[in-house]
């Protein structure tokens, strides 16, 4: 009889704890990842809720057996099992929070600057020129127009800004002129946690390039 009571109590506590943990995880995941048609909430409820269900079932069964004076060793194992599952549940809840904090730490933008000699055909007609930035992809894409330009003597500088990928192993800038694309390596890998000064100029075909890391705030 004590075992039946333990199972029933475990089911009740498991259902209550699973539902509560699922709702809490749904709220947390939604606050982190946004609503997105309920996808974040569903992920939190259905992925994290079962941890609460299992932990509650083990804990409820252990309590009944412990205070009912039956199967002392079994009740201890059930307590241990409930604790382990609870720890796993906490880890699953903390992990997206930690990933979000890591993402914020790496959220920065990169300033790109191209240098031309004043008076060249390309420098006069900005509509011919494009730039791009890639964090991981291999495709050489230069899809963005230059909108910012400054002049210093006989030199023209074209500028662009781009929010960076979070944690790429390689970064490249691209420059396109008349359909011909040039790539420039950016010697910065992994997370970006601080700003940097302008890099040394890299010489390309009719253009020089440099970059720096800047705060996204």
C-alpha cells in the first residue's frame, strides 16, 4: 500500500512541479529569445518542464517512503535522484542566460574604412562601389553601399559600420568595384570584449583598407 501511495504522491508532485518549472522556463526563454510566435515559450515548457516532472515524482515518492518507514535505502536513492535531476534542471535554465550574457559581451561593431586617391573615376562615382563583412561564411559578398565619405587633402575615405558575428573563427571584409571583389582579412577571432585602434593599412588593387573594433552602444 505504501508503494501505491508513493507513486500517487510522486505523480501529483511531479505534475505540479513540472507545470510550474515549465511555465517559469517559458517566461525565461521568452524574455531571452523573444516571443517568435510562441516558439521560445514552447521550447522552455516542453524541454525544461519534464525535468521538474521527474524531479517532483522522485521527491514525492521518496517523501512518502521515508515518512512511511518503508524501503529506507530506496527512499535515499530517490532523494539523490531527485537532487540530481533538479541540478540538471537548473543547469538547463542557466545555460541560455549565460549564452545571452556571452552574446552581449561580444556585441560590438566593426568600423571599415577604404582609402582612394581623390579624382579617380571610382572615387567620384560611389554607386559603383560596394562593401561587405563576413564572420564565418565563405561567400565573398559585398552588398552594401558606401554612404559616409570624408576628404583629407588628396585622399578620400569611404566608411562603413557592421555589427559583428558573435564568435567566428575568421573575419573578412569585402570590397567590390565594377563586379570585381577583393577580400581583406581581419585579424580578430573569437569574442570581442573591447574596442581597438585602427589597424595598419592593407594594400589592395587601387584601394587601401583598415578596420577597428568599436562599441555597439
